[in-house]
C-alpha cells in the first residue's frame, strides 16, 4: 500500500496493491484473432544478453540508447555502447520481475523469462579434447590389459580364488 495524493488539497488515501490472478489458460480479447493481436503488439526486442541461444547479431543492425529513449540530447557513458543484437525467439517472449537484494533493500528488476543459453547443466565433453581431437589421457583401448575387467573379471583377480 502506498499513499497517493488525490487532488491539490491535502487529501491522501491508501492505494491497495493490485492482486495477482493465476492464469490457467491462454486467452485473447473478445473478437481479436491471434494474427491481429501480434500485428498490433509486435515489437523488436533489442537484447545484450549475448550468451542466450536466441540472441541474434544481425550485421549492420544496431540501436543507440539515444534512439530507444527518443531523447536527442542524451549522451550515454562511454562504456555503454548501445545494442547490437535482437531477440530471435520465433514465437513470443515474456518479461518477469526478478528480485535483486542490495544491502538491505529489495529491488524488482525486469528480466527476460525466456532467456536460454542452451546449456542443460551437464558437462560439455568436447571441451575435454586435445587440439587434434583425441581425448586427454588416451582412450580405453590404450589402457593396460589388466584393467579390462576393472578387477572383477581379471584372471589374476583375488575374486577368482
């Protein structure tokens, strides 16, 4: 809840927070097709999350912050060059608020809900190869013959006694 001034007088009231409703099915406004909705609300999404698998850098396409803000007098910082890539996700994207805690303050920051690096959390074994393509440490067939059964199936194993 927050205090809101209602008029020029000193009248204040408490504003109730908007309640979130759970979305259980996809809907569109009455009488509007999906194509009409996309035609009216489609936007270009400039993105600087270059590790995302949907991020596409199109040669010759870049946008300055001055243009995005529609502020001709804006002079950005030298370390903020603008945007050089767009979101290439074929269908839709979604933005959610991510809560960032700094010190003892919480901030709601908009973040892409659909960002995906294409990494599933498993190790990429191709990074364990030598420059010539052979694996580090050799391959299984180059190991000593006594290691073939890892102890249980060897002729000299104490399991066979």
